[in-house]
C-alpha cells in the first residue's frame, strides 16, 4: 500500500483470466490471496470484479480460503476490462471512502488511473500482489505466474 498505516474501507481485486477448467489463474489467485491478507489487516469490504462469472469464481475461491466469513465481500460479473472493473466497483460501492486496489505489479498504474476516474483520486491507493516467475499457459497462450 502507498499510505503507510492507512485504513481502507474497500479492497478491490480486478479480475484476471480463468483457466479452461474454470479455475482461477495463478495471477488471479495471487491477487485474491493478497487481498485476503489485507482484508484481515484493514477490516475492509472486499470487491471482486470480473465478467464471465470471474467475480463469482473469485468469491468462491476467497470463501474456500477462509475469507469473506466475517468480513463483507461483494462481487460483480458484468465487467470485461479494467476500466469496466472500476465502473462496476463504483456501482457496487458508491460511498466507498478509501480504496486499495490489489493487482499485479504491471497493472497498478492503470488501476490507479481508472479507479481515480470514479472515486476521489486521493482516496485510491494500489498494492501489488506477489509476482512469481512467469510461464506460458499452453491452453490459453497467456503468461501466468508459477507458484
């Protein structure tokens, strides 16, 4: 997080792709895992984003990891781009006072810019999910992190 000691009302997880079997990619799992750690620290509402049921799949993953049991979690399945992730977050949590967007290191600048379009720019921070060595997913042709 950019502001040390800051309290956040909402933690946002931008969607990432899923594997052909429907499981979250390692990149997406890393984002959710880091957000779960931060949720315990901040007691914040988590917003899981991503169209094509990615937000719901992330919610199921978070629940399986013990998250969202005592702290609120929201999800959306309408967005298909990072900008749409931000727009849908604003629709789900219009009164969010301070947001921490948890994503991959390469994605943080875009997240900061896009969420700042929908929320007061000073209220949006970003945090990196762990970045593991990359490998190509032969089924999707995309780069995915190795755990």
